[in-house]
C-alpha cells in the first residue's frame, strides 16, 4: 500500500504540470496506516518491520513534496482539486514575497519591512488595527502576507513597473 507515494512520485516526475493527488487515495493510505498500527499491537514483533516501512514512506513523501514545491515555485499550474491545494497556493505568495524582498523592491529600515495592514493583526503581543502603516520583522511580514493580512509597501518606481508587468501578463491570458 505504501507504493502509493512511489506511484505519485513517478507520475509527478513524468509530467510538466503538477498532478492531482485525490483525497480518496490519501484517505485509503491513512486508513491502511491506522489499521497497521492496530494490528501491530496484536502481532507483537512486527514493530521493526513497520518502523522500517514507515522510514521508507517518509523518504518517498519527502521527495514527492519537494518535487511538487519545486514545480510550483517554477510556475507549473496546480489542479484546484488536489489534496495539497492549500499548501501549493501558498507557494506563489512565498515566491512573490521573496522576489520583492531579494530584489530590494520593499521599503526596509533596520531590517524591518514597511507594510500596511489590511486587517487586524497581532504583532509583538499587541493588536494592530486595519489600515495602519508600520515596520515589522521579515518573518512576521511573510506570515501576515501569506494570510492576506498586510500589503507590502513597494518602492514607488518598482510598484509602477510591477503593475505594468501584471497588466501585460493578464492581457496575454485573455
């Protein structure tokens, strides 16, 4: 049964697009693992075999996850109805944030990033209201950006160029 992840990895490796991971297959796998744990108590010495199998599964899933994240970060489209769609959707936000950060497009002072809050956030134990402009640490900025709680303050010239690029890309798609 743990061949599921080898098959998923193989399918992923031979496709340019990110493949769908059906909910049913993951549910079957989880049921198999739960039943195996229950049976292990009855069988006695099977725990070494089960632990060895679990180590193989962890390695297979790790490789699959890394491949899917790599493909997504390189721009491969992901199916909407896949087991890990929430995680894959976050990758685009992380890449966008990291691109702006690494390229020097963000307004940064003493290592902190200037942001505008789009919703209430908790920062350093304090509630910060909506529409506040403030500097926050990159880690907190990333987390709040992923959740859509803040807007990054991009330097004016770069903001105009980015807007033009987005407009060009959206006109290509239509």
